[in-house]
C-alpha cells in the first residue's frame, strides 16, 4: 500500500476532520471468488476472525501511542479477559449499559465542547492471533492483497497487525477496511485493536439507543486477486410502459491492464442465461444490456431476482476473479410530486427498526434478521427505515429476497447538540450544522453507506440521518448523494426545524405529526410526496387511532409512514436473587438515563409479537374486504399482483361459533376493486342465533418462505341479526328467597347469592359450595396508566378518578323481594370526588342462580370534571379461575381506538392476557364482548353476558389488580398471583398513539364525565 501512515496519533480522537486513516475507499459489497461459484455460496476469498478474542479495559489516559506495549506480537495477554467477537463489551459485563434518548451520556458528569470528548473514556484493548488461510495466502503470493475488515464497531478503532500500525476508523456501522498485505508474515499473526468508547464521532452518534461499544459485527480477512473488481455500480432499470428491463454496469478494476477481457452473464432463478456480453478489460469497465425482454420486475409484492456473474479473464483465458451480485429490476422515481415504483404510486406501510437483541444488543444474528423479515411479511409491513444507521449487510440481502422496501439511513444523529429540555432549539450549537470541520465526516458517512448498498433493489431512498437539525453540511451531503445516484430520492426530516434548507430533502417528511395536520398539507397543493418517517409511537400499550393515518392513503401525495419502532430495546440481566429480568435504562445504575423510553416495539424484546401488532396487520393490509349479507367487495391495493393467487375463506359464525364455511377464489387485478355476489345461507342459522357474523378471510393458497399455506393476511366481517327466541330458565322447585335483617339471599339450583346491607353489595355467590366472591365487586373508575397516559399527563389530570371508585362510599341501599323467586337490591354510592356523584349498583337475583348486575353513572355536569379512564366493576376471584373464553373482538387485547380485530369466540387465560410491557401498565382489555366465561381447569366458573337489549361490554382477566400493576415498575415486581382480578367495564378510554410525551388520547375515545354510563350484564355460575 502506498502513502500508508505508519504511526498512530491520539489527536485524531478529537479532530473532526480525521475520521479515517489508511482506510480502503468504500465500495460495493459484491461477492468475489477465484473460481466459478455455486449459487448462494459464500466467498472463498474471506476468512472469519470471529470467535474468542482477548480484551482488557483501560482508560484513554492510560494509552501512550509512542510506546504502547499491547500492540507487540510478543505481548503477554494471558491476563486479558476472553470475549466473543462479534459482541458488545457491555453484554460481556466489561462496561456498564447506558441508555439515553436525546442527551449525550456524559451530560452533567462532564461538559466537553465539540469535537472534544469526556476524560472518562474507556478503551478496549483487543488482541487475536491468527494464521492466514492457505487460499488467502496463495492469493497474496500471486500478487493479490489481503485486508482486514471490521464490519461494525463503536466508536473509533486503532488497528495494528504484528506490531505495525494498520489504520484508524470511525463510523462503525459501515465497514472499516485496511490493507494489511505488507504487515502479514508466514505463520501466526497478531491483530491488536484499541476500541474507544468516545471520539469526535460520538457527537455524530447520539441515536435513541443503548450506548453499546466494542466490535459488535464480524471481523474478517478478505483477499483480492491481483486483478480485482474493486467497485461495481449497477443500474437495473425497468420500463413499465414497454415491459422491458435494462442493465448498465460501471466497474472499477484494479490492475486492469493485466487482464484481457471481462464477461458478464445474467441468469434467472433457475440458472437460465437471459443475457451475456464480453468487453475488453479497462480500469473503468462499463457494459449495457440494452432492452431485455421477458424479465420480471422486482417489488416487495413479487421480489424477482436475477444473478449477475462477472468474470475477469487473463491473457491466457483463465478466470482470475468471479464477481456475483443479485439483481432486481425496478424503477423508483418521483414523478409529478409522487414517488412511484415501476410506474405506480407507492404507499410505505413501514416501521423503524433498530438492530437489537435482548441478550446480544446490536450484535444480532442472521436468524434474528430472518425472524424480523418474517414478522414484517406476516403483518403486512412492506417497508423498513434502518433507523438510524446502515444495518448489517445480510439484512439487505434478505430484504431483496423476501421483498421489503428500505430507507437506508446514514449513521448520523446529533439530537443532544441542538436541543434543550422542552424541545428548545439552539441552532448555534448544532452539530454538524454549517460547521466546515464536520463536513468531511458527514459526507464520508453517507458515501460509505451508498457505495456499500447501492446495488440492492430493496434500497429505494437514501436518508441523510436523523434528528440532526440542518445546515450547509446537509447541502453537501445531498449534493454528494445525487452526484452518485441521480435516481433515488433523498430523505431528511431535520429541515422541519429550519425551512431555509428545504432543498436538502426530496420528500416532505415529518415526525409524529397528527393526522389532521398531515391532511392540511395534503389538501393544500403539496409540492413534495409526504411520509411520516416516524409516527405511531408504539411505546407500551399504544398504536391507537392508526386508522386515522391509513385513511390518508386516499390522498395521492400521502405515501405512508414508519411506526416507531420495531422492537423493544431491553436487556436481560441477572438480579441479586439469581432471577433474570428484562431491564431498561437506569436499571444498570446508568445516569443520566431516559429509563423505559427504550421500549417502543411492535415486538417485545424477545421478538414475540406485542398485542398491538394485530391492529397493524389489519390496517396495513393491501387487500381490503367489505362484507354484506349479499356480497363481498374486495379492494386490491397491491400495485402489481392480483388476488387470484390467494384463497378466500367464507364463514358464518352463529353467536361466535363457526357453523358454515366455503372456499373461493376472487381474482381482483392489482390496483382495482371488484364486488362479487355471495349467497350466504343465513336462513339456515338465523333462528338459532342472536347474531350471525359473516366473515371473509384472505389466506395464502400456497406456502411461502415466510408463512405456511392457509396463513391469514386480512379479513372482513359484517353482522346480521338472528331471530333466536329468548329462553326463560325454568325456576327450581327448591328455590328460596330470604330477606334478613343484615343480609338477603336467594338459593336454588345448587347456587346461593347473598347480598349485604352493611358491605355495600354482593358478598357471596356459591355453586356447590365453591365461593366466587372474596370481597364484594367494587366500582372502578381507574386504569393502570399506560406509557402514553404518563406522557400526556393523564395521571395528573385524572388523579381523582384513581380513588373515586376505590374509595366510593355506600350511602343507601334498598333490598326488596320482588316475588317468591326474585330478590332485588340497589346500592347507592357517593364517588370519592368533590361532587360526590351518586352511582347505583343494582343486583337482581332469582332462584335459578342467575344474577343481573346493573351499574349506573348519571353523568356529572358540575365542576368540569376530566374524562373518566374507565367505568365498571373490578372483582377479586379465587386464583384458580384463570381461564378466559369470550365472544368479542380478538384474539388480542383491544381498545376503543384499537379494535380492528375479528369478532369471534376466543380462548386465553389471565397469564397470556397480561402483556409483558417493559413498564407494567393497563393490559388485557377486550372490547365488543357479548359474553365471557371465567373458569378453572375443570371448566367451572362464572359466565358474564350482556343483558337483553344492553350494549356489549369490555372485559379483562388479570393475575394482578389495577393498583398492583400501577405500583410496579418492572414485571418481576408484580407478586406471585394469589387471586384473579376480573374487570367488567361499560367503557374504557382509548390508548392513543400519536406520541408518548405530549399528545392525549383523541377526544372521541374518551368517556365524558357529564354523560351517563351504564353497565348491564347477567351473571351465572357454570
């Protein structure tokens, strides 16, 4: 290597203009071989250095670059720790986990001015011994070169090989590659790495994530033959009008004069050659296919891939290098202010995704990535923003193969440099802003990402970074992007803070803008396509009112959004008692911290889907199904595929139970809608049901790589009234009504009901001696606060409702025998509010053992009371009654503003229904319930059903009371269950989702305190 810097300098750490030393220029990540490879084979020119490394943690002040002993070959590292690479130092227990959102992690401890770094700066001294593999050694001996590649590290590295300085690198989310050909020798070699916790690069990496460090992606050796394709830039275009493809390639070839020709062959997935060519080798070799007939375009709906094989051939006719690259033909453009894919307007149904695993941090595995892609496909998510850094290279391959659109985002966020508490902007302190000393590093970062990822069809938009304000540096980045790639749009949201820089983004992109505000933009002559690069803050129990955003798809310039975010960032940690729990910020003694704000995922940290994903799946579906009693209408929003390849299953549910099923094929062309007549046999079932549910379900007709045949993607339902006659229960001959001085009761059919004059209600409900009332059912006007509730101040504003029902006082009761088989009791309560609003709780019992419960809130017009979080009763049951079966919207929890769910009969239990949100909060609610059964393992228990003519109710069954949940800050702080807690509600407010720090639940999903509320249900022991 010529002009190699031979000595390291500590000044680079705080010099923003030095971000790489001796680093190989960024290039495409095509696979290279010295022979004809098999399809999908891994390159024979690589050697993994993953596995066990030696490491020691020291302070930066301990490092002396003039005579640093640990870099020497013969240094004794036997006292160093053993650690796994890839991996984080924090996950190995060598550094403390730290989580902050906006603020820099050193804030308050130290106050360095950019580009300086804190004095408390850890350095991991890594060492590994290796022997260069024979194939790589042979390539080197044949005039080739050998590099060492660090695919991911944080935050800056110095590298030595055999005691000789190899290079310095920042931007740890794209490869840091160093030519070490001249540093290697025969036999055992030693690589030494000083990995710094902080460098000037830390100012550019203030993302909302755990601050994790070390060599967290793979390290490998790569060899390049003497003649080598260093970079390959492909333009795989698709002309929708003519239905033809074309391929243009620009190759940078090292030592091209020592080769004769370069050939290119394009093959389909079956290995058939669809095009080939050959040209003389040149340092800048190009070739163009012209129009190609009979090829299939790439899209997320139909991700057709081809394989390009490029052979470098020497003068003797031998192949000296083979390059392989998957190719997808597609055209992504902004046309008339609208983003189009292959000529069609596209809508991103997206999520923002951090690379994360609860045990490995950002050092995720291929299986993690596959699991994430599968989740996306199964939940109709068609796009991912790589927030906020380029992802592992394998991720892009998978998105190409499975079909996921990507916004590829530069490793850049500086939120804490320009923002004070309360979202106060300090433009003069912004990094990079218009500061010339940051321009080189920022342009280099976007360049490294683009060069690496350019040839992936899944990458449709380049993003300049996240939450870094704006300035002239972004103009330089924007220009650089379009100098390389004139076709893909550039995305950058930071211009919303300073509209003088609107020219650095091709897309109007905003964060957490409410749907009504977005609509104003769309209705007023929009000049750019619109996306919400972050919306629907999915923190805890969230994602309410998503439908308000998907409804905006009717506007052509609305092109979707990305839910924040994909996975909860929480870390497993062993507690002092030996147990393990998921921990969030602050749990590791890290201060400052933003605590549970790291938990915003559609999937939990263990990658199991959160209940809110149910809503996303239905609303993100490209196929919309509208059912009537005579037809089914299908709107196919897919851009390129018809619905002919899917199976549609038609069902009739009689009071929730399936009684009829038929399978159909409805072939609706892409971007079209059709209505099909259906002769539903409702008359066969109407007389035996109170209501019939007519359902049409879209399912996979054949298995795919991401789901089995029969997997459901979307559904539609409608309700038809039944004509079932009401059944009067036969009164038992042994029925007894007793009105005593202190209590009144009803006996019959093996059941007994006892109502107290002193305890304010039902004190006993037994069946064959089994008691179902541990304490009387209590009025509740409260729910355990959700993350969104806390952020919007609902707790402060509605504090009185926390105690209003809990401490309500019974001020009157009237108990009377209606007839020889019926007893009625009405209890009047004063709520514990200044108004002392009166609520009545009525029980009507008869000798069949059935009990009607009627709770009435009259509405309170005085005092301008805040809306009510929830209204109904909470009932403590014996612990064995943990099973829940219900006829309502499900199967997952639903809320007023999040109930695009299927109406049916569902079975679960209290433990499954307790969603393990990082911060315990309201969970397990089910809306639109007609009846619910709470039973033990033998099927005995309590049935709750709506009274005749009454509205459906909401129900939940939990192992913990609302107040237990409210008090806990982690799931393992909840006690071992000793009871079950049944909540039967007339209503509960929505959960919201616009954001988790300011926006309240939308008003239509509140419970007005000045309006009457009624819960009317029948109870029966079974």
